[in-house]
């Protein structure tokens, strides 16, 4: 084993948090939280990841408030789930794995039938494409008071998450969700201090980062997931990501996850490989949603053939521009790729699909220097996020 490859399996730290290796389970919505309650299935899912050797697993999409959920079966941070969250995290700690919570808010993108407001809130009035099948056609724009409330919810959620035992927090700045809607010129049409220039569009994300930092303290790890590009005309592109990363670095973030694409406009940039349209049509139960997917799917779900390390060149540009930890995600599925990432100066590797097909990847990769993941990047797992059994690899772990 070369020194660069060996580095993947050595202990290291993230703002004082010791991790036993460089592998982190990426945040995904697991679909195992009916009515917003953590389930035994969710705990077992992450225990499997822990037993497979990942240094840290990420509880995906922990909404900061009830209306921040994309649907009513997502977690949101409140006292009613304290006991179940604490128990789950304690069990994972017993297995030697750290636990990160991915902080998210859907902004103006929601199909949450338990919405407490009249409409979801984004940067400005607009179309709520996710909510159309539920009759939720539009989102409203946030007032300054709404923005202050939004930021406070991140503060309060972060304080709660630290108190229940999370070891780190990941703020989701990408993929077209609430904070990304402010960052992107495609979705942010505001005319005040929160719109216009990139500096203004980053105002709310930086305020949120400051609020989360004030809630958890200087010695608690905070990382952020960004979209290197949204892959749509008029949206964020690779050069913007450099500026965004530098701003987050200067604001004191401990690590940046270099993802890409947008769930709302071009998701296939992050899911290179098999097109997810047909699996989604097969999984969809709503006839209206099937009709919409049939109509707009070919334009929304573009074809991006898979190749290893498909974000590497642009992630390296950001690596050279910041001093914080860099966490690579995007097409890393072999020891050859893991070795190259360490050689190129990345600090951690986030894994998503590969851990669904083989949760024991870190243990197997450490034993076999020629390791290659069993994942074939078919993306059929993506269509299982709302499956009754939760997210899974249909090829290697068919649902009961």
C-alpha cells in the first residue's frame, strides 16, 4: 500500500474531532422517518455503515424547522425527538463512529402537506415545482423578519443538535435548497441587501454560518456542502464556487464538501451514470406526478455518463483557493481514486451510492489494495428515497 493510500485509513482530526479514517458517509434523505420520527430502521441503517468502518456517518436532511422539510416525513429538529435521536447517536458511538447532522431547509421548494404557513418561503415569489402535484403551485418571498426567523431557526437547531450528541454539523448550501436559492442568481431576484451581487446573495448563508457557530462554539466542527455548478443557464457555475468557497473559508467554516448540481433543475450532474427517470417513474405512485415526469423528465434528467472523480478538476481549483479542510464527493469508488484524492491534498472523502451497495467499503478497501466498489452507478437507489423500506441499493439489497 502506497503512503497516499495508507493515509486514507489513518486517524486524523476535524476541528479537534478525531476520526479513525478519512471516509465519511454522505448525507442522503434515508426515508426512514415516518411523520418526522427517527425509526429503528434508520438506526439500523447507520449502524450498518458504522460496522462497515466509516469514520463518520451523516444523518441526512435534518430540517431546521417543520416548514423546512421537503415533505412531512422528514426529520425536523425539536424536543419531541430528543430521546430517539440521542439513543440512535449513542448506539453509533458505541460502534466507534462519529455522527454528523446535515442541516437543511427547503426554502421555496416543498411538497410538505403539513406546511404551517400558507406557502413555502424562498428568496422571492416564484413557482414551487415540487409542490405542484399537491396543489402547492407557488412560494412566497421572505420578508426581512422572515429572514431573521430563518437564521434563528438554524441557531436553535444547531444548539439542539449539539445537545443530543451530534459530533459535527453539515450545513447544506447546495443542490437548489433554501440557502442555495439565495446564493443562485437563477432563483434569487431580490432587489435589497440579500439580492444582486454575489456578496449580497451570500449574505444570508454567511449569517446562517455565524448563527450556527455562535450556537455550537469555536471548537465544534462545522462543514458545508456546496454545488460547484448548478449546470443550468443563469445559475451558479464553477467560477462562482471558488468565490463562494473563499467566503465560507474566511467566515470560519471547518470544511467544504464539493458536490454539484441541483435537485430542482439538473440533478444528474451529481448522479453521473444511469439516468434516474425510468426508476423514478417506476417508483412514483401519483398519476399526476407520473404524467409530469413523463412530460418534463427528458429535459430535467439529462444524460451524464459516469467516470471516476468527475468533480476532481474543479474541486482542485477550490482546494488551491482555501485553507479549510476539503471533503471530496463525486465518483470515488476505487482505491486508485482514494489514493489520488489524498495525493491531490483532499482531507476527507464522502461516499454515497458506493456505501449503499457495499457498506463495508472502508474495511474491504483497507484489506485489498486493488479494491473496486461493486456499485455500477445505475442510480436505481435514487428512486428509493421514498420507498416504504427507505433508501437502499435495489441490486444488492432488494427491499423486503
